[in-house]
């Protein structure tokens, strides 16, 4: 094998310009795929991180039918104390769950004493919520870090529109589930920046204030937000929580519903689109490698027909001739893949250092932090090398099947 | 050594069957220095290719070293050539990316798979014999035509073949160099008792051979022993 490698290597050097050109083409393709993967991955991870860590959590549990009517923020589809006791048993015994938090979601009227607007709110237990959503605090401006009873975190879109700021007193008016109206004075504790996805423009108040304004007696929550130890455990955690659905309601249907962030957030469709684009770019790379290696190897066989005839006449078995040409294709693929990987790592590091900012929807000033996973480099490298080998098979077989007499006659 | 009986070779040209060799019978003994001569198209190269196991006869029997080679498949033919036969070509056919030493080494590593010390011993001995030891690290583009043919002879002999086939080995050489090459082959034939079979027009080779076989239209018209 060492000698086959040596001869293949020297054959590549024989036409070094063509070898470099082909390897450059493969390198370019590899760079294109890896840099795109790093950039789209950065965007994807940032958005997923923001959605799951500061708004939605990884999994949410509701009473059956809540998600379908979430736009109306129904108060008659809340989980009661008995239901929570049942679900908590599963949550507390889970090996995948890091934390969970209860929320009451409701809508109301927000007034600064001169004008009034609609507001959507999450009533939370601040201690539990800030652990379950560790970057929620980062979205809140002018915030002391604590949400006390009697305070409200206002969506920045409302604070700007209503010209209120942290420390101001406002009035919140809401209907309870029987339709009676109640109001409460609250002090603004901070202004929360909006993010993409459901609930991304909601304000926050203490759960005890919500109970007061909605006149809730006992325990009632709209949703349970769950944070996993690792977002990659999503499928396993869903399997583990599945028995929760075995509890049936009066209509003999599951009493609860469990959704992952992927099912709840429209951003997951963008993630899927990015993944499809990634696959498309990989297919383009495969085509580049396949065509360029096939082209070079076919040329290589035609240029060396007499030489192939000579080594065949000397007694080189057809199998060895196949190996010689496969090795050439393989070396070209490896050269392109290695150069491409090195160049991609350098470009990605450069982009990371440049701290490029971008906007997505109404969010601006997002910093691009591309990271190239070794797994991606490995996968792309292996794809390139396998395709190089596949592209070399046909020319190699053609070379091995040449008739030595005919080949020796060629000039 | 070589026993050929009623050899026939028919090529298909379009729908026509063209008989190139017909009823060709010949026996060649060990250590003979033979030349096939004849006008162009007489079938010299075709006979050489069939004797050299590069081409398969349409019919007839071809026995080399007590082995019937007329019915071998491609891989078996390749293995047989690698073990028993050496070739010298008109245009030397050295592998351009390998040095003189590596060109001679090629059949030993790619075909016979000999250990390195054994390879080195054989190659250095042959390099001295053909007078190319000093040039052993040069690539073919750095040596002359005569030197290339010396390397090709060494490459043909390195596997210790019983028979060497040479198709117009001096055609691309000047007269003085051709003489030296013929003398070198003659010397090797005597020292190694190797059979040399030439297909040539070259009078210089004809003047040195022990036996002259004249072909016309694919048939032997004269088989003359000179020495």
C-alpha cells in the first residue's frame, strides 16, 4: 500500500497545476459548506437559546385545549391543584428535568392614568421563573433583578408607546373567568425586550398579584414551563413525561397536553429551513467533488494509456491498477478536505473575532458568533473523501480493463 | 521452453474476419537469441504479443514452461507475465514519475512483492550490469535514450524471467547506442541463460541472433539457425 501511495502521490505531482486546481475547487466547496454551517448554526443556536432560555423553556404542559386557544388566553383552561399534584410527581422524579415554573397567562388593560392599552401578561413565581429561564433577566432593562409583589415588568413596546419607565406607577385592569372586572396598582420594575415567538412580547407580574386581580382562590396555573438539563435530551424527556397523558378527562381524552419548544415556536420552521439549505449546500459540494475528481481521473487515464499498458504488460494485476487510481482520487479528496477544513476554521475564527452584528425581525444588534463543531468538520471531510473514492471508481476500472496490446500501441 | 502448435489469430474488422496468423507452429529452446523478421503487417508483433501472453490466440496451443497459456483469463495472464516474462519496448516505456532505481524496483514490489533487502541486492547487481548505477536516482527525463533502454532491460530482467520479448528495442536509438544495447542483451543472455525473442527490422540485431524466423502474411516462410 505504501508503494501505491508513493506512485499515486507522484502522479498527482506530475500535473501539479491541475492537482492544485482540483484540490482548490474541493477546498472552496468544503469552506462554503463549513462556513455556512457555522454561521447558520450560530444564528440557530442564538435564537433557540433565546427562545428556550428566556421565554418558552424546553417543554410546556397545559390543560388539554389551552394551546389551541392561547390567543384568547383562556382562564377556564387552567390546571388546578389536583392536576398539579399529579403532574409534579412526574416532574420531581424525572432524571432529565433541571427545573420547572408555574405561570398564569392572562390579558388585561394597562393604563398610565392618561391612556390605556391591551397587555398580555405572565404571572410568575419570580424565584422559580428566573431559574427555569436563566436569561430572562438579561432581556429586562432598568431592572434590579427582583420582581416583588406589587411590581410589573412591562414589554418595552408598551413602555415606549405609553411613555412610562421603571419606577412609574400604572394600573392593571383584568376580567376574571366569570367576567367580573378588577384592578390593581403596580410599580414598573423593568422593561422587557421583545423576542420572536409566542409570549415574546408578554409582560410579567408576581403570581400572587395575578391571583388578587383575577380573584383566584386556591391553586391555578395556565402552564408549567420546564427546563431540561440539556436541550438535546428533549426526545428522551418527552418519552419520560408521556405517561402524564394517560390521565383522561370527562370526555375520555387526555386531560393534559405536553409540547416541546419545537411544536410551540414558529422559529422551528426556520430551523428546518436552515437545515434543508444546509443539506442542499452539501449536495452542491458533493456534485463539485464528484465532477471535478471524475474529470481529473478520466483525463489522467486517457493521458496515461500507454503507461497503463506498460505496467499491465509487466504483470501488474488489474486489482493493483484499480488501487493506483483509487489512491490518486482519494489523495485529491483528502488534500481538498484538509485544506478546506483548515481554511474554514481560520475563516470562522476570523468572523468570530470581527463580532459582526445582524438584525432578525425587530431584533437588532445581534452578534454573530460562529462556531465550527469538530463533528461537522469530520462529517464534511468524510463525505468529501467517500465521494472522491466513488468518483474514482469508474476511471480506475476503465484503466484496469484496458487491453495491454491496444494500450501499448497508443502514442 | 516455448511450444507453439497451429496458432491462429483472427481479428474482426467490421463484419470481416481478418486472419493475421495462420497455422503457426514453433519451438523455442532455453537461452536462445531469436529474431522474428518480416515486412510490416507480416504478423511479427501479433506473434510476439501472443507468445508474451498479452494477447489470446483464436485457436491453437501455446505452452510456455510446461504451462498452457492459451486459455488463461486476464488476471492469470498478468500473473504469468509477472512471474515468467520480461518485456523491452521500442520507446522504453519507463514510468516518468519514478527514478531509475524505482523503475527497476517496480515489478518486484507491485508484482512479486519481494522483501526490501532482496530487492536492493537484485537491483544494484543489475544496475552495475547495465552500467546505470551512477544514474540510479535520476528520473527518465534526465537520462538519454540509450540509458533509458538500459534501464528498461534491467527492469525486464529484475524478476529473473526465463524469456524476454523485445519489440523493435533499437528502433529509437542511434547506431552506436543500438550496438551497445544489443551487446548488452547478448551478454545478459549468455550470463543468465535467458531466452530473448525479438520482433525487428533492424539488421544490427539480425546480425547477432542465433536463429532467424521470417514471417510473411502470418506464416513462417523460413526458420534459419545461424549459429
